[in-house]
């Protein structure tokens, strides 16, 4: 199958080469040019590109060089798979690419992928939105060298006391603890950290808010890690049967089933 000559911004998933979407896999196997984030995307996945494809690593290129390569390929009638880790919509730095591609009149399409936040939840066996406990997940990061907007300071976000997923924050664990405690979180709040989720060398740390910095230090985790915090991460929830949804409650009526009251 021949692809339309344009740039396909493809989410490769978190690491396991089987966690790319069917569409993403088809594009990768068919594209004439493959430009991929080589420090994060599994080489096994990239190896599925067709033998005659031009395969390039993006780690040594600046933005302008990447856009130049993609634009020249499309203008020559070739298809480009720009492969990002996880889902490109979250910390994928794709807007800046789309801006320059649009300026050059180059067509593009985004193909979503499995984000590391959901891959991490899966390997932890966790539901991030537990009925009667939390129905909100905040995806954010701690503020380091790259600032965050004033209205998105971690302390303010943590004040909602929901599940919080922290990208790019493993080296800022002490700051995370300070901000969460200031927002009223208890020191024994469950926290789980997954480094390189779904890769063969995946590492999992289950801890508490107070012990997070020490346990990350002991595990040698400084990068490629997802931090999930909140009571939805309590591993004991699976033993309690205390948080059932209304969706499958036999007494709850919805558009596909009439509820049955106790005794009926």
C-alpha cells in the first residue's frame, strides 16, 4: 500500500514494539523516510521499516534540520514517518514542527500512540480513576530548568487531591514532595514510579510521598520515569472490593439496562 506524500507524526508507544497502533505500524512499514527519536523509540520497532526506506535518527539534529529533511522528502513525492515515543500530543514537541511544516506548505497527519502514563498504570495493575476515590487525572511535570505557567504550579494542581502523573520529574523528587505536602497531602500517600515502562529493563518502585526521594535514589532512577501519586495507587485496593462503579451495579438503570432494586 502506498502512502500519500506527507509527514505522518506517529506515536510509537512506550517501548514494547507491540504497543504501537495498527495504523502507526502500517505507516512505519510503508514510509519512504523514517525519522525517529532514537534515544527513546525501540530499535526493534524501527527495524520493521521497509528495506529501501531512508532511516534517520533525530537526536543529533536541531528543529530546522529535521523540518528541512521532512519537507524536501514530501516535496519530492515521498512519505515521511516522524516517529515519537509514547503519544506525540504529550511532551512531544510537535507543535513547533507543525508550525514550520505549515509555513512550507507541507501536509502532515498525527497518529496517536500509547502514552507512558497509561503503560505505567497497566504494568502497576492500577486504575487511575477509582469510583468514590478520584475521578480526575492531572498530567504535568515539576518545574525545573524549563518553567511552567504561573497558573500551573505543582502546589496548586496538587490541591485538587486527585491522581497526579508526573512526566520528566525524577530528578526533582525533593521539590515534588515539598509541593505536595504544602498542598495538604499526607506523607503516607501512595506513590508508584515506573522507569522505562514495558521495556525489558523496566523498573518499578512502590513507595510513599515521604520516602519518594530516598527510594528513587536507592533505585538509581534519574530519568525515563513516570511518577504516579495519589490514593488510586494504593496496591491494597485490589483486596478491598470497596470502590465499585455504577456502570455495572445491578440496581443502577442506564440506557442499556434497567436496574433491579434489592428484593425484586
